[in-house]
């Protein structure tokens, strides 16, 4: 067999690098090393690379770090919901805006591609190289994920019940099991298509959308099907107090208890967002078993602090989950799709909720956003820089003002600079972001389409609202609009 060796890129004299070799319990810093890679993976991580290289990058003002792993985001409608509902919520449902407001907004078929491109671009520019996207199947979804050059786990959501709110005080459910089954079958076909993609960077995930919108029968069946075919499973669970109270009403269980009874829990399960467990002060439970239950099962919590913190809620606490032995990964869920800002907020929310700077440190948080997510996906060859791992990496520009002065570059990146310091992003050794610019997608074109797409979605939201409120009443502007 003739083996054509792939072109090699080497970063010479990399000022800082974040490395994690096999068997090491944490990432660690290295200084002044060469990092060489090709589409086949990292070839050399250490002093003085002596092999041939087609491309040389001067690393003297650079930190090389592994690409971030985002295990929970939604490309379908979140990008056009921006600016609408940040200041509203349903008081009777603990202030959450999800059921009465957010659920009214959906992108139409013409807007799906633009929404996806905008999300992918924001993720890439904030250092994400792997993402798990939960959305509805549409014709552009798989081709655009492939075109982006990112690593993608595509999770077509399905459910048998839709949320319904006639007034502003009670969440009800409209069940349509026939339609739910159709969507489930469509999802099963789609994940096989995703897995068969020739890029080798794409896979599917079995995604019953929410624990309270699928029958127990479908949840059991979907989990068994996923396991027989070797797919990961993802579901929303313990994400709101309304859901928590609904499960208590139906079966007397918390979400992890119900998942355990139905056989869902396991190392292949990723649960977004797992906030309202029996230890959370809002749930007023008399047990303290849920974290242990999750830890024993090996299931992963997909933690997405920003969108919840905007509504005044957060899990208690991120450090506490880790200490209990729960695997945690990070996601962005909704806009701004900025993984580095998400990391900053994860750390701040955790410390505020704990009332302690000691609840979680920056290194642990970085582990969550890289290898924590990789473990959730069953992969030990992404989320870290070491010889043999996939060449998914980010070059952080140490010379930008927000990164100066450099004592500890990871702290500067997370606590100050965020995406402003992300220069280049590589997946499988190929640059998908260069000098902060996305190389693989028409981002400007997508952004031009978003304004009209949002106007259409707003008109549809007024039509869909059972109370027939105008947009002005559903989503009041943050300041009064005065005549010129
Ligand atoms: Zn979500």
C-alpha cells in the first residue's frame, strides 16, 4: 500500500502550550515547545521538532490549547431569538421564559441555514472545535456541519408532547404520539446518514427532546435502540422547576430518579441541564441522592450557565457536581454561542452560588470544557494536545491588549480576553478560523438574512400566542422608543 504522508504544520517556539499526555490526570502548561500536526493528528509535542513541515507558524506570541468541546447547543431557532425575551419570564413558573415566550419563536425553513451558520461561526470564533447540536432535521443541516470543518454530533430532537400555555400561570401538554413516532423514525434514519458521512468528523445522537415530553415507553425504547446501534443519547432533564413539579405530579420522582427507573442512566447519556436535583434549594426535597445517582451511572451533565443565569437561576454548584464525581461538560445552549464567555460565567455562577472562591478553579473549568465533554462523547482523542490525538487546536494571540500582561495565559483568556484573543482554530489539522475570521462558511451572507428571518419569526410568534398578544406586549423594548 502506498502511503502519501499528509502535509505537516509546525508551530515553532510556542510560548505556552496546554498539554495532556496519556494517563495524566490534568492538563499542564509547557513553555517554548514545538507542536507539529497534520490531518492525521498531533505528531510532535515537545522541544525541537526535527521532521519536515510544509507550513511553519511562529509561536513566540502564541498559546496553543486544545479545541473546546461544546456538548449542548441549538442551531434551529436560538440565533433569531436574540434580543426578544431577556427581560421577561413567567412568574408562576419560577420566572422561566421558556414555555410562554421562547417556545413561540421558531425559524422557518428559509432561515434554518442562516441560523446554523451564525451559530457555527460564533462557536468557532470562540475556540470550539467539537459541537453537539440538538435541532430539527432540515436539508442544510448535515451539509453545513460538514462544510464548517468542525467536528459535529448532530442530535435530531423528537417528542410526543408539545408545551401549551393558555394563560400565564399553568404549563399543559398536547400529546400527539403518532407525530412523535414519525419524528423518532426520521431521527433514526438521520443518525445513520450522519455517521456514514465520508468526512469522519460527524456522528449522530439519539435525542428524545425533554424528559417530560416523551412517554416512558418511548424513552425506554429510544435508549435501547441507541445502545444497540452504539449511539450516544441526549435529553433535557431537571432543566426547570416547572418540569420538576410536573414529574413529581406524574410519578413522585426527580428527573434522575425517573431516568434511573427507565434505564436511561449510563455513561453514554448526556443530560442538559440537570439543575433542579434533590439537593437544589428550590426543589425542597428531603433526599440528597441525585448527584450520587448520576455519579454512579457515569452519565454526563451538559452545563450551560449563561441562558439560565439570564433568568436568575443556576445549578448548585458546579464545583459540588465535580466533587460528587459527576462527569460534567459545557455547552452554550443559546446565543451568544460564545464558549469562552460561557466558561467565565460557569466559574462566576458557581462561586457566587457557593459563596466561595474555593468552589471551582480555572484549571478544573478548563478540564470540564475539554476532556469533560470529550468523555461524554466517548472520545479520548479530542479535547487534549498530545501525540496521537486529533489535531483540534486553538492558537491564542498573547499580544492582544486584553491578554497583556501575561502571567497565566489561561486565566487571561477566560477572565478577560475571551474570543478577542482567538486567532486561529484547526480541526483535523486544517484551519477553519484564521486571524479571527471563519474560513469555511459565508457568515456575512447569513447575517444579512437574519434580520428578515427574525421579522418573520416575530409575526409567527404573535400568531402562535394563545393570548394573541402583540410583539410589543410579548417582548417590550428595554427602553421606551420615542419619536425623533
Ligand atoms: Zn437545550
